[in-house]
């Protein structure tokens, strides 16, 4: 079982695995290094151990992947909710400080991690940016997805609006819906 395999992971390597699971199914060494703040040598040692234990797989050029979705799922659920929230927040802050990747994908990832990290204002901001960038790419279903989430977040946390109104979000969402129906 996955839990039995995880029980044999040395305690010192577990934070590396926890951060990796929050990063997602596929992740890169540099992002993991930035969030863990470990030395390169120490992080490599833990990654090599996790690969040998067949919890992770090494892919090309510094990328890693979980050996199975179930492994990632179990690890993620075993992290306490407060720690998971802090890891998402740390990851979002790290990703935001690095400007890599397509901007619409970056905003989507930031929205996800800030929302899971309970940083509501930044989550809303990046949801709206992800929606706007998706709309520009005519990915209207994605744009609606992000605007629906932005509206739900703003309704639940009114203090997140920062100079916008809920009506602005409704209007923006309505505009995308109208565009999608054409």
C-alpha cells in the first residue's frame, strides 16, 4: 500500500515530499529548491532517495513526477491542513517572484495556490487576470471558470474586492458569457 511505502521514508525527507506534492504532479528542481530553501546537495540527496523508493520519477532536465497519482494524493491528504495552507502560500509567493511560463498559466497557478493558501485578495486578483488572459486567447470556457470562481470568492470574502465591486465582476462575467454565445 502507499501508506506502507510512505512509512519507510526517513522523517528528514518528508518535508521535501510534502512540498513536492503541493507543487503538483510534475515539478521542477528549481521550484522545489526555492520553496524548501534547502541546499542543492541536501535536496538532491532526498530526491534521489525518493526516486529509489519509487515514490518519484526523474524525468528530463531537472523535472520530476510522482510515480502514481495515488502517491501524490495520499501524501497531500496526510499533510495537516494548516501546513498545507502555508505550503500553498509559500509556493505562490515563490512563483510570483519568478516570472516564468505563459502568463495565463502562471496566473492560473497563482490563483490556485493563493486560494488554497487563504490569501484571498491575491487569489481574486489572479483569478481575474487568468480570466482576462483566457478571454484574449478565446478560451472562453476557461475565462468563465475563473470568473465564476472569482465571483464565488468575492461573495464569500467581500474584503477581497480592492476597488472593484461585485457588480464589476458580474458585468465582466456577463460579457464573457455573451461572447461565448456568439
